C-alpha cells in the first residue's frame, strides 16, 4: 500500500508532517501545564504585568499570522508547487516567511505566560525548523543554482530586512 502524498512533498524533509504535528502539540502541552497547572517556571509573570504580556501576545501573533498568510498567497496560488523561484512579495524580505511565522506563534505564547520550561522546549523546536529549512534550501539550490545562491546573499534566512 502506498502513502498518498501532496504535490511537492519531495521538496520537504522526510516526515515533515510528523514534525509539524508533534512539535506544536508538545510545546503547547508543556506551555499549558507549566502556565496553568504546575506553575513551576512562570515566576517572571509576577514582574511583567498581564496586560503587557497580552499586548505582546496579540502583536506577535498578528505578525505571525500576517507572515503565514502572505507566504501562502505567494507560494500556493495553485495546488502545484511553483516551478520558478519566487523572490517578490514577502519572499523578498525573508526566505522562510511561513516557518518564521510558525516560530513567532510559539514566541507569542511564551510572551503570554513566560514559562521558562517552554522557552527551553522552544530552543530545540527552532533547531528542528532550522534543519528543515536547510534541507529545503539545499533542494532549491539544486533546482535553481546560481539564481538561488544570489537570492540567499540578498535575503535573510529568518529575519526580514525592513530596510530593503
């Protein structure tokens, strides 16, 4: 029996869907348990007023959803993966806006309840996403060669350049 895969799956790290399912569930479980039940590492919440944490949460979450939405519009205009290198729009500012947006969702929840255990869990989450990006960028380098290498020189891997 063969597994039905989506178009473009060969451009992703093997089993990417498992990472995308397990990492957020693990993070949010740890965040929720520490923030609401065990309260082991949230002592910094006593020093940062809830209203400030809530404002930061809403702001970072809005930015995250904007990055994700803009990257979806740029990359998934059809159900087929693009066969050309897209360097306009949000992809002209950061090479990985969707993953950047996903990581910002984690950061938003860390702002909402400053759980040091969650921050500790976020660090390996970041490294997993970085590994996924490195894998995908190697494929893009093989597909687009010098064009992608030039794009890499101009556009940051994670952080957007607001002065571009």
